[in-house]
C-alpha cells in the first residue's frame, strides 16, 4: 500500500542513532546505530518485543528525548542543533502524539481536550473551537463534543486523543501502542481510522504496535530487536 509509485524524498531521516542510559555503574545501550527514513504521507508500523527500543526511538523522533549519538534530520535540518525553546516550538507545531493511554484531562470535555493545545499557541479561541469540532466530527465524535472522558468508552477516548494530535495539522503523528489498551474490535476500528486519516490528510504516521495483522495495513513495517532494526516490509 505505498502512497505513491514514485515516492517523495524522505522528510525525516535518522542516521547512526544510539541512545545509552546509566544504571548505577553500568551503561545500558538501548538504541544501537539506528538508520531510518520516513516519507511524507507514509504510514510506517514499528514492531518488536517489549524492551526492543521502540518507545525510546519514538521519543527521540518526537524530540521528547535527545540521542546519545547520531542525527535526526527533518527536511535536511539537523533538529537537535536547535535550542530547547526552538525544539519545543518545532515539536508543538510539526509533531502530534497518540499514546497507549489517552492522557486526556478528566475535568475537560472532548471538545476542550482537543482544542486546548491550539489555544496554548495563542490562536483565536473561536477558530480553535471550530477546528476541534470539525476534527471530532471527522473521527466520528461529532455527537460527543461536550462529554467528559469518564463518559466516553475507551475507543472514544482514543479518538479524542487522535483529534488532539491532529489539531495543529502536524507533518508527523507518532503513535505508541494506540490500540494496546483496547479490545480487538475497537483496536481494529481505531487503526482503520488512523489509516483513513493518513490517506486523506497525507500526514505521515509512525505507529508502534505488537499486532502483526494490523501492521500489514501499513505502507511499510520495520522490526526492532535489541535496539536494532533487523528487517522491514514494503517500500
């Protein structure tokens, strides 16, 4: 399911990426020379056992953490040469996140949870509300705008999280086990939604999943073992 027979050049490129942590007197190498490219509009699935380094890699791709060595280029820009303030601005404008646990604010409605990130960027509130309402309708929650997370099912809560990730129209959405906390049917429905949004919006998605069957719906998949990418599927 390649997005194009003549794919665009990669807008995200990772070169010789390593990440180590100190545990007492011991150095733990979590990522061991990762090389990876992601193209605009691509849906990439990332598979591997727990502890393989998938979440660590996702956090670095999302600029939530810095690599020990190696480079991450966004459109030929070495992103970790930016200051922390510049990096935060880049992250808030260009990258969306969906996690296994939705991390919605329980005291706010679906609509408020969705538009709060754009409101924090000091955009006009009326515009934020209008865009959030449209997004929630797009993910099938137009009738649940004013419900709080506790009044929504697990699948509905994750749909709100997806809408929140898309509110600032990012180039890339990083999803860490977004179906992992859902039953089989709800998880399949959510993955199908992510695929649909990817195709319609041409937003790139990198999705960590343990589900081999769901990963086959992606344009491409990679497998991580012990901090390395060992094989992949697709273009």
